[in-house]
């Protein structure tokens, strides 16, 4: 009989750190999306998607305070099990399905790293690998993947106990939930996601369930398709054949030399599924009802950069993974238009696949995936999965039990705002969004109830950004009426204007904020705005002023040093670095800036020696700041030795002929 329990699990994990207090102004909201489809794929859906993307993580905070510690950390988990499977969920980390064990064989179907290490891959930067992650609303690893979600027990009269997780998405005004079931004798863990558009207008919709499975020689990924849209790190998306490309069978992940996404072009008359099987023909299979039509394979590749990423994420060498994914669209560069007030649901199944290894690994590709599909049809026919979706429709709105894990207070705040604005309550029955007793959104409740946003000392960092147009209108009206006309209100109005693609209004608001009362936060925002406009000297001056106003704020100091470096104010950067307290100067990002400063002073040996001791936890996926400096040092040495110009041609020659140390190499190509 199925059971559900709530307990804790000790997981070796690095520290996540505190949220970055600085608003994410890394790119203008209206910036152009960068995804290059070949002409044959530039469909209206693609053009819609490129126009619909959201850049940055506002209104969420950046999470970049993580480190490389390995302390055991007790995490709140839910455990759902029957006689066949035991599923474990990390409630504090996005509700991730962390483990799925097939009990009769003791086989773990999912990948977990030795140490839960955070890296800079998610929408809010922090992300970790392993298990199954639920990504919704905006392209990328979800904003709450490292945050608690709501969780409670549910009960279906026919299918028994289950687990529900849910949260309010602040990007699109969506509600998402997943109900998990393990009925007696079920051949699979069942996941029933539902997304609810709470708005009176259509929104671009995105969902990908991201599944980590073991990578090893001889493991093969099978899917019912002959072509895939292949995405590389030059942002090209090309339709190419599978499984063979350039005499390589890319259905075996260890045959890929570099990082790639393979978005499979499954014909509409075929069942959507994907499986990863070992040399004996056993492994995980993921199937769904037809709304979840997309399937993807991601590989880090066998190059030095990909192996380095695997070591960082896995907690050491020899423990790699690949990602199998299921999504609402063909590729992750696409959004699906979701009508106003729509509610979409589908069913996913996660199970053990045991196939004939000789056939599953045979040279006949249609024969290989066809054999696995016949086995899947025996385990769980498509018609049965479709019926399960219909038969559990009443579960989605059924009341849940006691809330055992609490997510954010945003849902409660938005419900109150809509009620005061005379709008209908968009929350379906069965979902609760309790108000937090002392959450960071409390000042915004005050704006609703008392008509003004409370002020705070300028030395205190804002803890909660709000950016949607109804909030901008309400705050602007309060300030215009003389209620709460202070530095903090104008700071928020500027962030709201920036998010809506109005940098002129943002600049005016932040300058007004400084007139009301000087703060590091407004200075910094103006510095970022100046940097985006190419006014590097102005950005440096404002950055220095911001850093001086809040000397204990590490993110401000990191940004200040980077601004000085980009303005090539090396003497000023050198003097500024010398005055930093050890707690700030020892941060790897600051130490990298110091190494670049040494490079610009032509102290190449010192720069390389400093680089040898930098272990940068916050490297962004697709970027390579450590090898960029290493190559720059080698190029400058060669330019002096050979008496040649230090130009792009020399840089290319160095990159093609020299190999950087593996511990520096995060290159994806």
C-alpha cells in the first residue's frame, strides 16, 4: 500500500549564501533574444518566442553567494512509496524529485551528485544537478529551483495518498502545481503537473521537466525520432539527423565531444517518450500524455570544459550525468501561447525500462527505439496514461492536508492586491497561499492596507523587488499624493520602470531617490545604467560612490571592481583593491580582478601565479573568465617574444595551439 511521509535527509551540500540585494539589471528587459534558427525553422512560433523572452531574474533576487563547502545539511523531504518504487522529494529546493528507487531490484533510476554543489546556471544563477527539476514560465532553470515550495499531502479515493507541491510564479502571474501518485502496483511514479494562467490576457508559456540520469560508456538514449534540432553554444539551432552525425552515433552521450542540446523532432503521430538504457538494456524511461510533446537530451560533452563542469557539479571525477527532458514545445527557444485564464494539465510517468540489450543497442535505429516503445506499451500503454489524466482531474482541485513546507509569500500578497483592485480570485480550489508572518513582502502589504510604502534606512538593503504594472501604478499614485515620497519608493519605481523597458524613467526615478536621501542602491543602479549606455567613466565614478556608501556589501564591491576594470582605470583599481578588508579581498571574484589588474600592469608572472589559486564557484555557463585571462597572458608574452602585434590574430593562434590547465577550463565548445 502506498504511503507518504515527511522527514529530513542529510545531504552533503555547499552553502547557498544570502540573496544578492542588488536588483538584476544585467540586461535591459526589451533586449533582443539570441537564438539563431536556420531559415527553414524560422516559423511564426519561433518569432513569437524570441519576442516573448524575459531577461534577468527580476523580480526575484540573484543567488550568487554560494561556495564550495561540503558540509552535511539536513533537508526537509517527502517520501512517497509503494511496493515497487520509493520517491524522495527535496521540498526546500524547488520540490525536486531527488531519488526514485525501484525497490525489487534496488536500482536508483536518477542521478545524484556526491556533493550538492551550486553553480551559476539558473535564472537566479544558483543551480545544482541531480534528480528531476520542474521548470516553468521562463526559459532556463526555474527561479525557485533553490527555494522552498509549498507541499502537502493529498488523497485520491481510488489511487490513494499523494504529494502536492505548488508555487506562484512572479514572471507570468502563473500558478503551477504537481500532484504525485504511486497507486498500489503502479508500474510508474505518476506526476500530474498543472499550470494556471491567472491573468485576463494570454501569456507565453514554458515548461520542461529536467531529468538527470547517469552518464557512462555504453549508455544509450532512445527516442522515437529520426531528426533533432541541435543547439550549440554559438546559439545555432539546426535540424540534423539522429542517431548518426559525422560518423558518430550521438545516441551514446559519451560520443559527443562538446556540449550540445538535442531537441528531438518527434512526429505528431508517435508517442512522446525518452529513455536512457545501460549496456544491459535497463534504465529510466519517461513518458507523458501528448501535451508534453517535446523531448531533449543535454550532454556536457567529452571536452576538458565539459569534464570540468561535471567534476564541479558531481563533487569529483568519474561521476557524470546527462539530462533527459520533456517540454511543451519542440525546443527551449520556443514559448507556447497560453490563453487568458487557461488551465493546462498533463500526466508524466517515470519508470524502470528493461529491454533486450542486443536490440536496444543494435545498429537498426528504428528497430531499437521501436523495441523499447513496445516494451513501454506493455508496461503502461498510451491509452492507460491518457485515462489516468482524466481519472485524476478531480484531484487537481481537491483540498490538500496541512501545509508541511511553505513557499514564498507572493501568492498571498497578489491575492490581496487583486481583491483590493476588484479582480476575481484566480486561485483554484485546493491551493493555499498563506501569508507569511514576517516575510520580506510585508512592506507591500502595508502599501495595500495603509496606502504608502514604509520607509527604511538607506543602509538597509531592499529585500523584495516588485515589478508588475499594477504595483507600479499603485506606488506611483501613492507617491504623487504625497504618501511615502521617500528614497526607497523612488528606488522601487526605477526598478519597475527598468523592468518595463523604460530606462529614461528608471534614471529619473533613481536620481530622484538620491535627492531624497543618498543610498548605495540608487548609485549602483545609475552606474549599471551608465555602463549599458557605454559611459564607462561615469559608471566607474558611480560604482565607487556606491561601494563607499556600503563597504560591507560584497556584491557592491564585486561590481565596483568590475566596472573599474572595464573602464581600464587600472591604477585606480589597484589602489582600491589595496584598501579592501580581507573578507572582501579574499573573494575569488575580487581576486580574479586583481589578477587582471596585474596583467594590465604587465606583471604577467604575478598574474598567472594568482590565477593558479583562484577557484571560482560563480562561473556562468557558457563563459570562460579564467581561461580568457590565461590565454591573454600567453598572448602578451608571445607578442613581446616575437615582436608581433597583440591582436585578434595572435589571440586566435594562442587559443588554437595552447592548452590551459584543466582546473581553469570551463569552455563549452
